[in-house]
C-alpha cells in the first residue's frame, strides 16, 4: 500500500508539472539560471584557487647583490639562511649565471644584447633565490633579511634589493578576489534564489487553484493533508531536478568545448576538473535545486491548507 501511494504521489506531481506547460518551463528556466550561477561560481573559484596555488609554488624571495659584493659573503649569507627552520631551499646564482640568464631572456632583442656587449664589464651582481617550506613563512624570512636583525645589519651593505614584496602583492590581490567572489557570489545566488522561489511559488499556487476540485474530492474520501500536499511538493522538486539536469548538461558540454582551448591560459583543463569533481559539483547543485523547489511548494500549499 505504501508504494502504491508513493507512485500515486509521484504521478500526481508529474501531472501537475505537465499541466502548467509554459509556466512550468518558465519556472525551470529561472531555476536553471540560479543553479548555473552557483555552478559558475564553483568553477570560477576553482580557477582562482588554481592560480593562487601555482603562484605560491613559483613565488620566492630573490635577493640581488651589488656588483662589488664578495662571493664569499654571499655564500656565507646563503649558509645562514639554509639554517633557518622556515627555509626549504636556497639557490645561488653567480654574476656570470645572471648575465647568461639575461642574455637568454633577451636573445631576440638585438639592441639590448648589443648594449650589454658595449658595456664590457658584467653589470650584474650575484643573487640567491629562497624557497620557504610554506607560503605563510615568507614574512618571517623577509624579516630576517630586512628587519631589525643582526643578519640584516651585517649584510645590508651588499644587498641591492629583494623582490618578495612584488610577488606577495600578486598573491594578495588574487586572494582578495577569491574573498570578493565568495561574498558577492553569495549575494547573487541569494537574490536569484528568491526570484526562483517566487516563480515556483506562483506556479504551484496556480496548480493548486486548477486542482481545487480534485483536492475537494480527495478530502471528501478522507485523504489526509499529507497525501493532498505531497504531489505539489513533488512538483516543486521536479522544477529543481529539471533545472539541475539542464545546468549539468550545459556545463559538461561547455567545458568540453572550451576546456582544451583554455588549458594553456588557466593551467588546467576545465572539463577534466568538471568530470573529476562531478559528484560534488552536480550533487551540490541538485541539493540546492531540490531545496528551492521544496521550500517554494511548502510555502504555497501551507496557505491553501489553512484556508
């Protein structure tokens, strides 16, 4: 008997869904826009997070020394830094290594190479690249080099500049963008969710009005309030389910088309990310769609049952 009632409820919900036709399609469309926004924010956040992770792996503290800096002093500083618990590795590049790297970077720029040759002497000093064990530890290393420490005071005369501040600014801006996306993305989702619920609420109220005679008959034969309201809850859930299917298909097809083309720019394939995280992404969107449909239905039928 239980399964018979379940089948009747599902059939009733499906009948209500089909009965509204164009209005149901509008409800699905608005809900799809909401769920697509949710999915889009998930993907956009993944892109930003990947960019931050890539930068953090590439970022380092580069310390550039003056041309007159003695190599033995540079190596002494390198040895000191290697002993710090925050430091993962320290790479030393001699003045000759620096000029060779410069020539490689500008090998297609004839005027720059010619100007370098005319100088005669090597205009570059040596440098060291410091990789921290964790990105959060760069500030501590920077403090050792530039703060009020014995190392900073002793080696300041031979240090020309460091570049960590520039790298850190890029990471900070990306992190800020992630926070802003989370903040304003949530606001956009909330606004679209309200619009979706209003449309579904209106649609289900229309269904209730069109089904008023059937509902009266059901009450006359002793149907419980739960049995009367169940088909309308199913109808609301169907809006969420159809919107979920459309959204998932749009993003699967879309990421499949553009994934390989954007891989060189983004650093990862969007389609591969979508398929590998499909359970989480699609599942989250489905739950949101079901939630919106169920809540809209419950709000709509609550007023009717009280009447």
